C-alpha cells in the first residue's frame, strides 16, 4: 500500500512539475518586439498612414490603408504595452486570415508569455476581433486564466473591448495577409 501511495505522489509531483515547466519556461515568440529605434519609426509610419486615412477629402469617400505588421506591433505596444501595464513585449505576426500576437502578461503577480491567434472582421462599420486561441508555451490556457487575460485586454482597449472598435471610418473590409493589414472603408 505504501508503494502505491509513493508511486501516486511521484506521478502527481512529476506531472505538476512538467506542467509548471511548460507554462513558465522561456517561450520563443512567433514574432519579436521591435528594437526601440525601429519601433519609433514604425509607430510614426503608422500615425502618418492613419492621419492620411482620416484626412481624405470629402469627394474621395473610399479609403484604403495598408499597415505592415511592424507598424501594427509598434502601435499596439504604444497603446497597451510597456511601462507599468500588465502587458509588455507585444509582437504581431500577420499571416493569411489571422494574426498571431505574442506578449508577456502579468497574471496573479506572475509574468507569463502568451500567444493569441486573432481574426479580424468588419461588423456594421466597426472592427471586431475574435481571439480563436490563447496559449502559453505548448499548453492551452485554462478558461479562467484565458478569461482574465481577455478581460485585461478589453480594459486596455477600452469601451467595447475587442468588438465594436471604431476606427473613425465606416469599415467595409479588413484583410490580414502575409505581413500586412489592409483596411477598406468609407470616410465619414
């Protein structure tokens, strides 16, 4: 009987150790944050394109802007990452129809590297983001942790959270394609 209990204890501790290792081990993100000089340049480029999008003359109603994943990475870091915020080292890699966002998130006093797969769509003239997966290391996150991280993301974004994001144009289409985000809409 003692041997059975000993074997069970070893199995439980071994399993817990394996899970802790998978969650807390250094994780190679899909994309890396930009060096500060490149991030400043990319954020400036994002701002120029964004300003141009919103300053279209009234006679040119159709507007399109193409943003690189570096520009998106820089702007997202500027908006929700860094400093004393619970999210840092955000990096965005845009693939076909989805973006993979990696970051380090503060959860329960612990820094955890996370990776989210996000799809974007136009919905009623507004941007809607759908987090299709959220994981750390090779393990999917438990629903309670996933919910907490998504709540923090929604608070950082503000207002409607991940759905109903107003881009200042009547959004008609948003495409995620190989390193680029292409936004089509109509000026207001």
